[in-house]
């Protein structure tokens, strides 16, 4: 532990995030593409922060303002303009660290799976060996696209050769450069000024620092790391693969925390989500954004929950869409319900199938179990909303509010033409269109009186002389 502490002390991190990411074919800067529900740069920043470095510098260039806005004040910013390769980017980053004499950790902005523990291991190896450069390498079954680690007769790494500059023999090397390095600051400064862009891409390669160290008879150390962690994102195919790995990692973490995930391969949990123990997630659940799920909840198949809070013991049945909603303990939703932003379900409230809610508070123990639209409404506790009830909250110009007080009984197929208020304990008869406020404990009934004409149907059949199929069946 003390050795690791000592190694981390005096560390600066440079994150390379200035590249165009051409192979993504995207208007969004590559490092802002989401992995696990947040920009991949966020994961790299988090990894850097865990090292508690003295300084962190993010090198930006392509779409600099978008990337700068995301970084905010969490790191210093260095500009690289125009992007002329990873070596040039590192040079720009190092310029922000004048007088820094420690170890520089370089991270690629496009490898979001790198763990802080791995970087700590790299620093420990670096510190122990006294090398000028320590690079992380990995064995890949398919090394296509990565720089290859070329080793000399004594087994030491002597150079990194990029795929496009490699000979056919070098391309057969399965040990790749992960883009993760620990380098002595002084040596890095010197090596970077001597880079040339004499290569297939006409760029300044950071990888040439390895060759420079060998030329200067400095020690180059390589640390073998887990291949999964260092998967880089260059294309959208890579993006999908890395997303899958990130998702699997997140599911594993929550299962270890006591969450049952019936089908981890088909469960999407953003890195930003929290889940309590004994919660069960059915196949196809997608938990997004700043969502917090309590303990002992069940979330049914195919349900998507975005930026919402679910208390303890909440039941979300199959195929619900829940956005920016707040559900207290014991609430129950679905199947096939849509909770739109501003939906609040108080304790033990129930929302059933084909119910849509928007900006609604449904009080303690209240129910809207079938086929309703409730918008811009405050509904008290122990209210029963019958099937098909609708708030008419929009007159084409403005939205108005419906207030339904505690213990109201709303019969099926009622409408509330807002603004309107129904007082405590009132009963709304089925089929009523409520257009004016209803006092507490009243019955309101607003439907055409029923007319019954005895024998009318039979007489009609007699006139036409036909026997109705309804009678024959
Ligand atoms: C790089 C390495 C390669 C390694 C791979 C690991 C070089 C020359 N090659 O290749 O050996 O196997 O990473 O994933 O370093 N960037 C800048 N400015 C630039 C160019 C790039 O900041 O001018 C940033 C990018 O935003 C990206 C990172 O550097 O985050 C890596 O650049 P990229 O072009 O993806 O390098 P690779 O071809 O993947
Ligand atoms: Ca890359």
C-alpha cells in the first residue's frame, strides 16, 4: 500500500481527447459518445480522479467547445490546434505542466473501460523498475487496428508500430499497445520535441516515444493488462462492443451488491444508476440516467426507467415507460403504463394498464387502474379513479389543473374539464363530464338521463319480419 501511495504521489494525468474520430462518421465528438449512458470521456475522467493526481489535463481540439463544456472545472484544459497526432497532443498537454518533475500518466479519451486499479498497477511497475517509459500492453485475438508491441531479442519492447506502418510480419504480432503509459516528465518532454511525422498518417505519434527511449538507452517496461479493459473506440462497431462490455461490468457489480438480474445480457443499466438490494430486474429492463431504484423492487420485462426515483418495494410490471417520475415505497405501475415527467406516486399508489400520467401527484393508496389520461392534476389519498377517466387539461391554448381531494370516488368514463376541483369524499358518477367545482361529499352526475322504451326492439323486428341472429344463437 505504501509503495503504491508513493508511486501515485507526484503524478500528473494527461487525457488525449482532441482527435477528430473520423472513423465514427459523427458530428458528435468521439469522446462524447455515450458508453454506459454517459460520455466515454466521463469514465476516463473518473479513472483519472481515482488516482488523486497532482494535476489532470485534458487535451482538446476537435469540437473543443463541446468537449470543454463537458469537462467543466474537473480538469485543466490544453488546446491542440490542429490535431496532428497523439504525440503532438501529448506535447500540448505537457506544455500545461511546466516545472512538473513527476510521472505523467497518459490516457486515451476513447478507452472508457480502463480501471483505476490498472493504472495504479502501471504506476507501481513503473516506480519499481525505474523505467523512463512503462506502457500497458495486451494480447488480442484480433489485434487489427492497434499499434503492435515489437520486442527485441532480449524480450524487451523496442518499438510500437502502428497497423498502417507495420510489415506483414509485424501485423501478425498479437501484443498491442493499449495507449496507456506512465512516463517520466523530463524524458517525455525531451522525446516529444524530437518526434517526426514521417509515417503513413503524416502525424506525430506518441508511440515513437518508445523507440526514442531505446535510442537513448533508457529502460522501457511493459505491463500486461486485461485485454477487455483497454478496448478502444474508433468506430461505431467498436462503440457497440465497448458498450456491451461496460454493461456486463455494471450488471456484474449490481449482482454482487444483491440485485437479481434475470438476464444480464439483455439488461441495460447506466453507470449513473443506483439499485437497492433484493430488487429483481426482468429481461429487457433499461434503467437510464440519474435513476435511483430502492430495495426489494421488481421491474418487469421490457420496462424503461429514465431519471426517476423508485422507493423501496415498488412494483413496475412489464412494458412500462417511466420518465422523470418519483415513486414512493410500495407504489405499483403497469403493465403498459406511461409515466411522463412530473409524475409522483405516493406510498402504495397504483397505476394500471394503459394509463398515462403527466405532472400528476397521485396520493397515498390512490388508484388509477385502467385506461386513463391524467395530466396537470393533484389527486389526494385513497382516491379511486375509474376506468377511462380523463383530465381535459388542454384547451388548445393553455394547460389547466384538476384537483381531486382525498377519498373521492371517480366512476368510469368521467372527464374533468380543467380547471376544476372535486372536494373530499365526493362521488363522481360514471360517465360524468365535470365542468364545475364539486363540493365535498356531494354526488355529481352529468350525463343524459336514460330513456327506456319497453318492447321497442321486438316491435322493430316484427315489422321487418326477420329473426335476429342474436336470438337464434
Ligand atoms: C492509438 C495508438 C495505438 C494504440 C491505440 C490504443 C498512436 C499513434 N497510436 O491509436 O498504438 O494501439 O491508440 O487504443 O498513438 N488524439 C488527440 N489528438 C490527435 C490525435 C488523437 O488528442 O491529434 C486523441 C484521440 O482523441 C483519442 C486518442 O488520442 O482519444 C487516440 O487517438 P486515435 O486516433 O484513436 O489513435 P488510435 O489510432 O486508436
Ligand atoms: Ca483509438
